[in-house]
């Protein structure tokens, strides 16, 4: 019986994890506020919230976020 349950549990957990992958989005702008505004707009377009995961400021600001649905 234990040999039957283990593959079923693995299959169920695999299905859940594949369905819950988060989408990453990026934006580039001249300021942090402008980059975050672009991220926020992309999230609104997708009907999701977002969490900023990375931001880099050089000549321009590059920002990466993860969408949370």
C-alpha cells in the first residue's frame, strides 16, 4: 500500500508546483519611481500583485519583479 501512495503523492505535488510558478517581469527607466511605475502597470495589466526582487541603478534603473496571482 505504501508503494502505491508514494507515486500518487509525488504526482499530486508535481501538479501543484507546476501550476504555481511565478512570472518575472522587468522594466528599465531613468529613475526608481519610473521603473516601479512600469512594473506596477505590467502587474495591473496581468491582474496580479508584484514583489520587486532586484533593482540595479547605473546609467538607467533596471528592475525585476515577480508577479503574484
